C-alpha cells in the first residue's frame, strides 16, 4: 500500500471530473439544504423603502432643540408616498414605518427631551440620517444576491422570501449508495453474538449524508466474497457515488480493492498518511465515484468528514467549503509519525481540548458523542501548540 499525504488525497478527490446533474424548480418552503442551479438577482431593493429603525419622532435636522407640533402618526404598512412633512413640525413614527418626504432623522422615544400627545421636543446631538434605514442600503435592485452552487441555508431562504420569490431552480440531490462490508456485520434489529458487530457504519454514513443534503440509500451488505461483491457493485452503479465501509485493509478477506480492479476500476489512491483512517481508498468505475472507508466507526466518521464530504460537495455542484478555525490546544501534544492526525475534542472560546488528552483508542466510539470538533494536525514531530479545527455537525 503506497501511502500519500492527506493533502494529496484531498486534491485527487477535488480534481475528479464533474458529472452533469439535472435541475428542477422547487418551492421555497422545501428548498433548505438544496443547491442553487441558477444565479439569483434582486427584484427589489432592500429595504424596499426608507423606513424608521426605531419607535420615535421624525423631524428636520434644523428643528432639533425645539418644541414641535406632532403633525401625523405613521405605522408600518402605511402608504406615505403623498405625505410630506411641513417645516417646524414632526411625526410620531413606529419601527418599520416608511419615511415621508422631509424627515431627515428619527429620535427614539427614550432619547426625547419631552413629549405629549400634541408636541415633542428633541434634544440636540443627533445628525442627519440617524435611525433611518435607507432604501437600497443593503441591496440594490438588480444586484446578484445568490450564486449558482449555493447550498441554501435558512438565511438564504429568508433573503429569497424577502424578494417575493416563491420557487428556485435547484440541482437534484447527489445519489449515494452505502454498503457495509463483512460477514460479521449484523443489521440493527438483529441479535449480534459476541463474534459479531452491529452495522454502526451504515447508520453513521446514511445519517451524515442525509444531514448534509445528499440522497443516501443503504444497499445492504457486501459479503467477504469477490463474485458476490461484483454483483452487488454492478447493481449499485445507478448511483452517482458508492461508499463502502470495511474491506479495504490488508486482511485475508479484504477483497474490495481486488473486486474493483477485476471490474476495470481506476484506483486513484489507496492508503493515506493519516491517523485514524490510513486504509481509505478512492476509485472510479463507469464514471461513478467509489470510496472504500475504514471499518472502524470512529475512523469511518472522521475520514468521511475530512476527506469524503468536500469531494461530495463538489460533485453535487455545491460551492460549500468546510468551515475551519485556528485554535490553541489546551495542552501541547507530542504526535508520532510524519502523518496527519485527526483528533476529537471540545472547541470552546478558541481553545481545543483533546478528548482524554488524545489517549483514547480507535474503538472509543464514545469519543464521538463527547466531542464537538476535530483537530486536523499535519505531519509534525515537535510539540504541537495549535491546530486547524473542523466543527462536528
């Protein structure tokens, strides 16, 4: 097994040829997590009309420091296009209410010197434009507001709704087939004897794929038999991507690579200078992408989040990138071997605390539930003081 670096493995995945994905319009109330198949331009400015940012009194700048008669009361939703404030008067105005012609600033109720039902006295010390949200100050009509490839968040949905947009065109979800491998693997709901294990990886992978906006399908279990694996993989080729866990190490029954080679697959890499996750494999067959994942659930999860997820986002025609943070380690770490280390722990206030000071073993699945972040530390020998940290989602 010729090992490559973590960055080389990531780069190989991110340079795979893109596959065409169909697109379709979808209602905005069902669009969260979907990937835009078109650029979106603003139909209206934001705000649509200049409006008050506070409950208060609107007036001319020159009338600060004077007692003024209240000419009108203006509420949100009122049409003020034909209204103009007479000089030396003011208006009582509520948050979000449109600004009539003539108003140059708004003074909040709590900052007024005094006011009654008929008159208001605003103090000096304010300037023109105070507490007014001006038409188009955030977005102008015709501005590009969302780019093709954006994975839609609730913030994006809110922005689209504010433009009166009822549907958008999105790419279809990337279809990902998931296999679990090994004669010892038992589906949840069955009874695992001491020599057997439950299908943890299948559950982890399908949940992670669903969480990140893909369309997963658990395709069952790959037997430790070359011909049976070939038949299962052939049936799975109607998916865009295939992910199989286990069967990629160097054991007598780890047939996955041999199966792929017998089918004419191209192996892009098999083995990464990585702990955990060394045996991960990337291949392609019939224009479909295949990942062979480590069988250990902890390794499977960490390699998915760091090496597989960025590739899937790109294949899904998404512009999304992992969000990472530079963090200080709570205690310096001495890490062995010139490889990338993926370390679970807690990120809080810019400080990363490794779970059990990085003494946990590969089988410590409980480390996942006790952590909120992964530190990614690349090929070092000296004590490590800081790390690039990826939040667990």
